[in-house]
C-alpha cells in the first residue's frame, strides 16, 4: 500500500468520515474563509484515486468519491511502519516509550492489558 502525504491523509480522513462525497463536500468540511480552492482539493483527490485509495462515480460533470481502502487497514499499516521504523519492530518498545513520555498512564496501561486479555 502506498504512503500518503500529510495533505492526502487529511483529505482521506474527511472522506472516511463523510463516506461518499464530492469535492464541494470536502471543501465545506474543511471550512475556512475563504474555502480552499476547488482545484487544490480536486488535485489531491485525483492523486488519491491514482494511489488507489478512492474510487468515483460520475453524475454528469459531478463526481462522487468513495474510499476503497478502509481507515482501519491504513491505520494498521501506518502503525506497523511506525513501529518498524522507530522501535525496531517491537511493540514493547513503543509501549515503553509511551509510558516513559507520560503519553500512557499506568491506569491506561492496565485498562489496555485488561482489554487484551478479554480478546
């Protein structure tokens, strides 16, 4: 699976949340005054199609886009890459790092262990 740039991932997060949507829907979701240019969002969406993250259905001149890759699949792949690149492939090192950096409290760690035991 191909990697996404930050901008591509931001657009994919919106599409995963909205489901089927148009470039107009994406622009409105981003918001701001003024809205981001239609051409900029359209370019990113076409790149996402090329990378096979999106498909589309045409309604005349309007395209409705939909995700082909599920958020969970991309999340799993991204986490595996993060662990491989920065923690030598060890989830233990990742958890240890998170505890040391106070990103994961002892209570949260205990809840995580309980959840893992249930599964």
